[in-house]
C-alpha cells in the first residue's frame, strides 16, 4: 500500500479531492530514509540488538492535516460514518523503544520536502 502522502500527492495530479477522516487522527509519520537507516543499523549491530524488538519512528505524532498543510495540498473531510470500526486515532513511537545508537534524522517537514523534490524530479 502506498503512503498516505503519496496517495494525496497523486490525487492532486489528477485533480481528485483528498478526503480525511474527521477527528484529526494523529500518526508518527516516519520518513522512509529513516526506516532504511534503522534497518541498516540493526544489520550492522545485529549481535548487540538481536533477540529484542524495536520501534522506528520520530516520537512525534502529527495530524494528517499537518502533513497536507506542509505540502500545500487542499483537503476536505469524509463523512463520520466512513471511519472504519476500531480505527486507530493515535500512534506514536516511544524513543525508549528505539535501538541504542539509532535516532531519526528527518523531521516531518524535512522528510516531506525531500520526498516532494524526489516526486517532482521523477515525473
């Protein structure tokens, strides 16, 4: 499944409306380059890190609205009845659950800027 941001970006290219669930759900939007680096870190330090689990994130939960506003993408809200039963309104990684020696390098703003430059270049 493609990322929320990529789906919204593609919708704008064909003039489709971007709809968000009401209630301002919050997510820990971690940039893919940070995820890749976390995996490389785990591979490099496998003997130290094995036999445990770790979270990869930013430690900052942001709304979908914040993501779209940073990218200047317009949005509206879906009907409240469209929210699936059991929908998770909040996710955020806890820094104490990160791998020792790893931390994210990209803020939400920097990750979106980097990704947008990639998307615009790859058209």
